[in-house]
């Protein structure tokens, strides 16, 4: 079995880190390199991590607080596995996730494998995102099929933590995480996409995504800045495709623009914003940005 590197950035997650690490350490796929980056936590997170360092598979990096993107990039640089995955430190995994992602990737000669996920709340688990429990692996060989499956749907799946990547694909592409308040993971996936030839998708929900009220997305939504942050990341993506002449990817960007718009409404409503405030934030955030042009069907060159 080839080694899989798992990158876990941590910042003030004392309530969640133990459950997260237990779910990684107890994976049925055992050949793991678990890169845990403490990003300057000020609570008991470092002390709780220390309890697990006796497991020789853990590589521990302690850095001054620099943000999750810097921490993830440090994990990429430190990785030595043939494959690489990412986990958020307040989430937890089903114990077969990497066994199944690895098999799907290898059996289908894919560059990336992905799975579905469950939304975990304090009082319940919502698995509407993963109602399909069959083991059939779906293969996507072209950009249009990918966007249709992962973006042009009611439940987008653009996250890094549902995926297993070939490490060489990531390192050779030179795509890295950028320092945005939100959306750095989605931006990473979309900038990496031109280098991906095949994706294998498992419909089963194998990642448990915890919804905490003080997470970044809810905090930004509460401040009414969500549209601006998403417009920033969209602009970075559009510029990247244009600068590198990824023409076919530019043609599909309207789908991504609508996905961003849908996310703004979803999280802003959860944050308690009314429709008028949401629309105002979108008008202000999208002003003079390419995302507005894509949504209105204007030609982008």
C-alpha cells in the first residue's frame, strides 16, 4: 500500500481535535503520514495533540499563527506520501474513507478521488448530502461532466477534505492555498482542475462536516461580508484561467458563479440576514467584478 499524507491544520480546536485525530489514527488504511500543524493555538489544543505523538505516523509542526492557508501549504511541503488528503480539525472521518478513496483512485487510474459528506450539527446529523449508499464509483473524464456533478447541483461538493489527490499532481502544478478569509479550499480545487484528467467519485458519505456557529463562514456571513469574500476568490480564479489561457474553463465559470451566489444565500440566511440585506451585500460585493459579468452573461475576454 502506498503512503497517504494527511494534512490537518489546527487552531484553537480543543473541543474537537481529539475526536478528529482518533478518526484519522483508526483508519482501516494504516499506511498514513499524519501531518498535524498547530497554527499558534492559544487554548489547550497543543497539549491535547501531544498525547498522540507517540504514534510514529504523526509529523508535528508548531508554527506562529499565520492562518489555515499557510498551515496547509506547510503540510504540502512536508508531505512525503504518494497521495495527499486534507482534514479540518473540527471534523471527523468515517473509518473507511481513505481505504475507499485509495481504491477508487487506483482502480480507475484517476488523478483525484472524492466522496460525499454528512453535515453534523450539535443535535443531529444531516445526511441528505449522501443519501446514495451504493458502492458504485462514478468516473468523470471531462470538465463539463465534472462541473455538472460537483457544481451545477443543489448540494455542491467542491471541498478539499472529501478528496484524495496524487501528491505529484499537486506539487508539480504549483497550485497552493491562498490567504482568503473563506473559499481558499474551493479556489485550490478549481485552480488545480486544469491539471486533472480523471476524477473518481464515491456517492457514499464518508466525511463528517461539523457545523459550528462560530466558524469562519458563519462569522463572515454575520458581518455581511460573505459576498465580498466570495467575489475576491472568484476574481482570483477568473484571472488565473485568463492568464494561463485555460479557455474551456473560462466557458464554464458561469456555473461556478451561480454556485457562489447560492452559497451566499444559504449561509447568510443561516446567519439570520433578511433577503433585502443579502441582496444589498451581493450588489456591493459583486460591483465591478467579473463574477457579476458571468452572472449576467456578458462576454469575458
